[in-house]
C-alpha cells in the first residue's frame, strides 16, 4: 500500500509543470482572477483593500503549492518532528513577509505597478494578527520563521482567537481598550480545514472499566466541543519548505448533546451549544499575571488536547508501536501555558492506548522540552485543584499519581527534608490547594531552558534552585533571537540593500553571522555616508507617521529616542519619564545662550498596559500629562518633544525601529528574562541605552561595552540597594522631579499620588531612585556622542555588524540539538 502511495506521489510530482508562474503577466492575471472570482468584484472597479485581498489570495496560492510539496515530502521521509506548543503567536502582517520569503517581491511590485498599484500601499491595508501579548508571543512567531527557513520538520500549534490583543485608544491621555475583531474582513492567510477536527472533553467523572481482565479508567465527559483546524502557512526563505502553524477554533460538537434536543427546549439548546465557541473567542491581555480563571484553563486544555490528538494521529498513520514515539516526536512547551500536554499524552497512552503506566511515563520523559520566560516566583502559574478537578477530573488524578511517584523518588534521594519536599511538590498545599505548572513541567521534561544566560543563572539560584540541585544537567539556556527576515529585510528594505551591497551578497539573510563582515567598513566614509542617508530616510518615514497620527511636527535633526514595549513597572517607563522631566527642568533653568548646546530630542514611547494594571495605566497618563506641558512650551521648541505612539503592535514596530537613533532597555537588573526588542533595534543600527539585564549582557559581549550606553545596578547589587534605600537628600535631582509630579506641576495631582508613592524611599522596589544618577549620565553620554556623527555612525554600523548572534536562526539551531531533530529539505 505504501508503494502504491508513493507511486501516486511520484505521478503528482510529475505534474509540477502546471505550477503557478511568477512572471509579472502571470501574476497580474492571477490577481485579476482573484478580484473577479474570489472577491466577486468587477475588474474595472475595486479599491485598495480589495486589491490587497486579491493580491494576498494570489500569494496564498503560491504558498499552498510549496506547502503541499513540503508536507508530502515530510510524510515520505518521516523524520523526527518538532511540535511547538504556544498559547500565543504574534504574527503581525503576512503579505510582505510571504513574498520576500518566496523570493517574488520584485515581480509582484512590477506586476502591480503596471496595474497602477503600489505594493507598499496595498501592504499597508493588512491588519495585524495579534494573537499574543508581547515578547513571548513574538518570539514564537520569529521561531516559526526560522524553523521554516532552516528546513526543520516543524509544526506550530496554538489557538485561533477571534479577538486578538485589544486595540489601545488614548482619550484625554488615558488608555481605553477596544476589542480587536480581526477576522471581520476575512483572513486570506488561513486555510480552514473543516474536516480536520477533534472532540475535546470537559467536566464529568471518571469510572472504572474492565477489559480483558484489566481495569482501565474511563472519563465520562459532561461537555464536549469540537476543535477545528485553521492552517497558517509559514514559508521559509531561500527554500521551498513551507510549514504549518495550526490554530484551533472551538465549534459546538455534534456528537454529544443530542439529549438536550429531546427535552423540548430547542431554542435554549441551540443557544447553549453556541457557547462552545467562546472557548477560542478572546486572548487574555495580561502579560504574565495568573488569575486562576476557568475560561483560561479551558483554553489551555482545548488547544493542548486537539494538538496532542493530532500529533498522535500523525504518528499512528506511520507507526504502530509507541516505543518509537520518542524517536519521531519532540514537543516544546512555550512556558507553562501548554503544560497540560504532558498529562494529556499520559492520559491517552494509558487510558486510550492501554500502555502500562511505567511505559507511558518513560515515553513522556523523553519527549518534552520546556522553556520558562519568567524570573520571579510570583510569575509562575498555579491551577487551583478545585477548578482542575471539576474541569478535568482524570487529569487531576494523573497529576496526583505523577506527583506521588516523584515525591517517593525524591525522598530516596534527599531524605525526609519536608520543607524541601513541599517546595518541590507539584501540588501546593495552602489556603488554595493548587497545581504548580512549572514544577509539573520541570519534573516531566528532559530539558528546562532559560531564555538568556543571565536568566538561567537567576532561575538556578532562585525560583528553580531545588530542582537545579537535583537535576543540574536538565538546565540549559537558549538565548532568544529575532528573525532578520522580518526585522531587517521586511521592515528596513533600504538598509537591507545597503548591507547586501557592501557585503557583496544577500547570503546574510539566511546566514546572519556574515553581518560581521560590516565591521571592517565601520569607519569607511562612503559606507558612513550611505548609512546615514538610509537612516535619515527611515527617520523621515517615522516623522511622517508621527505627524499624521498626532499633528506634531518633529525635527529630523533631533535624536529619536524610543522605548516601545509592554508597560510594566519593572521595565521602568517611569524612569524614562522622570529623566525627561529632569531634562525639561534643566532646559528651563538654563541661560538662553546655553540652549544652543542642547542636543534636540524626540522622545517616543509606545506600549499597552494590561487592562487591570492600575499603575501601568497611570504611567501612560503621566506621559501624556508631561507631553502636554512640554510640547506646548514654546520656550523649549524643538529641543524636546514627546510622542506617544498609540496601539503599539508588530507593524508599528516595523516602522518605528528603523527610524530610531537610540532605544531604551532599562529594566531593573534581574527582572527581564531576556528582552527581544533590543535585538531588533541592534540589527537596525540603533544604539542601545540599557541596564545589564537579560540578554543585554550577551549583547555587550558581541558589540563591546563602548558601543552602547550602559548604566545601573547589577543583579547582585539589587538586594543590597533594596535593603539600603536611597537617601533623597543625597539624590536631590530625583527628589526634585518626583516632587514636581507630586505637587501637580503636570496636573492630576491626586491621580498621580499612588504612582509617586511607588518610588518613595523604602518603597522603591525597582530602584528608580538609586539608578537615576547613572541613567542621567548615560543619557548625557548619548547626547555627547550624537554630536560626533562620525562616531555615532560607526557605533551604529558596529551594532548591526554584531547582531548576528541574536537571530532566531541561531536560537533554533540551539534548540534543534536539544530536540534531536535534523533538517528535512524539500528538494523541488
Ligand atoms: C512574556 O512576554 C515574557 C515572559 C513571560 O513570563 C510572559 Cl507571561 C510573557 C517575556 C519576557 O518578559 C522577556 O524578557 C522575554 O524576552 C520574552 O518573554 C521572550 O522570552
């Protein structure tokens, strides 16, 4: 039968000459066909949005061809696969990224221009797929791009939220949240697989069933929903490989609730059925705060269960013996959010495949690799046992059994150290008995990954110390990275061409270490001139956006100083604001003649606050209050301008990052697990002003400490400084700016009181006070360097040249070793 199948595949490959052609005429025909037959618009009347949709459909057709070939090839070769499980993927837009990875951007641009359209203008029509919150979610997206490009047989699995991350609207300087119903106008980038569905069970009870003299557990569910697959195609660059990001949507199940239709209440039966869809309706907008909500747990199990069923189905298509499972399957847990996958695999192997417990356990221990993204214990997920027991009764039993076995083993190793045993237990006893998802993940995974070297050191010393001492070899780090395809080639085409010109090759797009070749030209006046011109054009683009958005005209001679990321106290946007207030205060108190020496600045900030995070929302309001005052002070003029970029998202980042001169990554040391924004700025030749936190330590190693502006307490200083506090009599500058806010200099005195309280002596947990002096010095050093444009440009070139290590290609190669997978490159 398999021979017959491959003969059929052979015949299909022979039909390859009917593949879509990529010359401009063929592209035009295809686009116009989609206008007429897909969009059902007349070819004589369609607008930019319809043109974008038709264009996307023609790209989608080309993706599908390669995707089919890749999937058939994977099936034929049957390599070990990697399954990347993540509750969040921040994909952003797909059009430009797809045509660039397919290598047909220029052909499309030409085809469109003959039709009277501009590629860039149509690309702007696309909305973001924002199925995630921040760094963790964008990391998943970058890693998918690298997995495809490096030819790995990989699948991403996640949830198809109908509402992505909320839209941020600013009214009177306050953040408001609006729903992001992103599917309203259709989504050409997904393929609905109506027949690819799995049932997912909830609630109910567990009963014993005897079969051939053995007793098995049977879960009788109380509710059942259907998971429908939506495939998003991820093309690699410079390869035919196109892999799958499979997102699940919830639909009412046909199988289960026939009962209710016989009770007579037809209308209510339909209405309650429809509720099933709410499982995949909305993304939780909290970056790293865990609330123990039932819907969230349902989302986690829903996507995990469908994915695990799909993975096992694919394995069973080609294999009959589960002993081979670890040779063919690796699962990656992106944080603890998908950790129920461990228990789901155990349940299916034991209850449905009828493997004995020890055998199933042995398999589970070989397939899971877990990455943690947090630093602090409070950030670790906990599932209340009551909630779990009611929603997933069988899973709770399995967790108890895993935990019992683990604790018994542990006792043999460490003796009856009850404090330690209770710290390491998967089950937390206490006011609310809960499951510690991280402990579950560590116990059941072969590897625990940190996201930077510093992060690994921190978790070894703090949150996971007990586990590290038990299993030191499990603990590793894979420093995060970002994809240069999106973060240079798509977002900064002119820099991209300049790099290729000077390196004499485009090979760096796949082999990013080649960027180091720029080092030898860092001081070359010709490169410097071209580099500055490219940067100027990008600044212009950003300035136009700022003006269109806010009406504010900013000077291109000013230093564009940017901080864009989620708003968090530990990321210290407040330190940035207080620094700006200090700068304003200095300008105001200066002799008029001295003002000529001030380096003009445009301070740009962007980011969303979690809807329930009061202090973060106050930081946004404070920015606007300070901006209102300074931007309207004609005395200051172009010397200082403040810009808030509303609704910060992936495509806004693509515009802002290439236009930034300086970017800030100023978290209190020991708080940012890695940070990935800094890597995007680095690739684009933006200088960093940063603390020694997360991956910054490794960036310093690559570009040298002299090529950035460093300041602030180090990790080991932090506890000492927290203990000691800062004497505000000594730290006069800090006391003064906080007092200005407190006294209502920017209005909203009462509203800002609680925000000011967070940095009072003795309460200043994130050490804004003690780092303030160093921050101002680093800012002054940036000013001084900016005046010396030759030096600044050299540092800028060296930043790009040293950014290669921070490509997600390198991260994925690191992971591939842990997963034990090899490339599987589709030959056509
Ligand atoms: C998130 O975006 C990150 C960590 C989390 O625990 C959650 Cl829930 C969300 C971030 C880290 O804060 C950041 O330092 C890191 O670069 C990123 O994950 C990707 O690892």
